C-alpha cells in the first residue's frame, strides 16, 4: 500500500507539472545558437535559402517573430538572451557608452576591456546551470569574457593576446591537435573574413560538444550581420550569408544527433533584425551648431551634451548636470524636427523600453533618439550637414526602436522536450533563458520573461 501511494503521488506530481521540465542530468544538452542579424522575415522569405532552419521549425516550434531589447544592438541583446532580463537590469546598455567623467566613449563590442562579471549584473543561464552542477560552454558569446561559470570558453575578442588570455587553456592544445586554425583569429578579424571565422567557431563548437559534452552551450555567429551592414538586408549577398549560416546550423545539428541522440535541444535565434539605409544623421553636428558641443577639426573636446551612436538609435548624454532638465527639454525640441528622427525618448519613458535610469546608472544616456528606416546615426562632429544626402548604395543597420517589426528576430526550437508543430506569435527575447532553464529542470528566478510552456512537451 505504501509503495502504491508513493507511485500515485509521483504520478499526480508529474501530471500537474506545467511543462516538460526534465531533471538536471549529465545526459542532456540545450544549445543556443545566435545568428547575428537574422531578422524574423528571412524565415518566410522564399529568396532566403535556409533548408535546415526551416526543417527544424517544421519538426519543432517557431515564433512568428521575437521582440528584441532597446537598443537593438548586439551586446545588450545577447546579454538579454542568456539572462531573461532587460538591459536596465543586466547592465549591458549598448555596444558602447560614454564615460561621463572622461567624456570618452567606452567600447564593449568584442569585449576589449571588461570581464563578464564586471559588466553583467544578472545571472545567466550558464551561471544557473553551473550552480546546479551541470557543465557549460560558450563560444564567442558577447559579454562572457572570463566568465568563471563557463567550463569551456572561447572569448569574443579581436586580438590574439586577449584570445589566448581568456580561452580555456586546454582548448588551445585540443584545437591545434584537431587542425582548427585558432591562430588566424586576429588576422581574420582585421580582414573582415567572417565566413572563415564562423566556419572555425562551428568547428570549435562541435569539438567541445563531442569531446566535453556540456549541458548548456551557447554560440554566436557573425557573418549575416557583417554582410547586411555592407549590402543591406535581403540583398543577394545577405541571402548568400543566410545560406552559409544555415549550413553551419546543419553541422551542429548533425553533431548533436551523434553525441546526444534523443537528448539534445537546439534553439536557433538572433539578437535583432535589420533595416536598409541610404542616409546618415549626425546629432553631434547639430549639437555643435547650437553651441552645445565643442569640437576641433572633428575631434570632440567638450560641451554640455554629446551623442553616442548605437546604429539606428543614438544616446544623448547631458554633461552639464546642473542644467540637466532644461537641456533635456531644449535638446528634445531640437531633434523632434530633424529629418529621419522618428522618436525622441525622454527619461520618463525609459521604463517602457527597458532602459536604465541615468540618475542611478551613469553609463545610461539622458535621452535616446531612434531613426526611421532609411536612416542611421553616426557620431561625426565635423561638417555642416546634419543629415547626409542619399547614397547610391544601400547599406544596413540596426539599433532602432524594438517595437518596429523589422527589428524583430528569429526564434526556432527543436529536439528533446520540444512539442512539434507549435507556432507562436510574437515572443520576447527575455523568454529564451527561462525556457532553456525549464528544459533542464532548472528555474531562472526573478526574470522579465517567461517560460514558453506551449512549446514544451507535457
């Protein structure tokens, strides 16, 4: 009778479970691949050849689109994907920010300065997994340099010195033995050879999966984003880059089926969408013309207000804090009439965009501009043009208002624990980390997103 009651209790507990939250186990793996710049619209664009990702969506689950965080640029959005919280909470506010004390732009892109624990204020999925006794891996994931909770790590950095300093030491030997050309990393970064890099990163990733069998593994691939910046989204060149990355996903799925048969979950996602543009907006030129910024031969030397671009958005920092409120009012009025400026976001509206409070976090700007499609921002302070003439060439950018559908990203989930044939509408990128945790029987506490229960097997 006692055994019967125990079995009955277990059955009731299982049936009451809201999703397929499998218990943490060394035999499970959940993989997140970010294809930088893979906008949601590619998944339904017949010109984009992506047979593997479309098959994963058909056999698994997909969202119609996934809303990104503001600004819709790489570093904050990759951090949101693995924390489940908005930039205001995790602290990675842009690809760059202004150090107000030095009036100098600080670069976060490609992790040149800071370790993960210096800039990320919220727990990541790999932190939570490691605390549960699981194994973790991260290959070129933004804002993860020196993360102590990554068992196997390859940093997203540009120089060979940083690469060798922050990569998991034993991987250098293993990659050399496997014929993976890690020594070419810096040169390929300088030459802009994104395909060579992504091919190498994929080799590294499959090597780590095969040899070290992590339970959580995250990978960032860059080629789509690089090509879209140069030629615009949905260009023939961008479509070719999508096909190239689809082949990389096929390699990884093949390795997962070999190394973790029936026990692997694969999520293919992105950080943001893309807009085409032919004109640039130069906020610092307008600020200089209004005597709010000082520049000599194009070099910014001082002033009361300064703009720092984030692609399709621009952060405006008030450096004269004694006159902050008056300057916010004046500058907001100034930019509302500028061609191509679609939004002027005031501090009172920051919470609805998931933006930090600049009075609490000095890295945050005092105002944010967002451009219309067809325009992007640049930080140049020289010359007389506030808005450039239309270029003959189309290029691409991101960073715009995340409510713009064109900024929404791709989300596809496939494999163990995923209910096949599920189609979601619009989800948030804050939902990814808690869903990954649920697939491993873990919980991401106090997040802005939610577990996507409807895609999980009951």
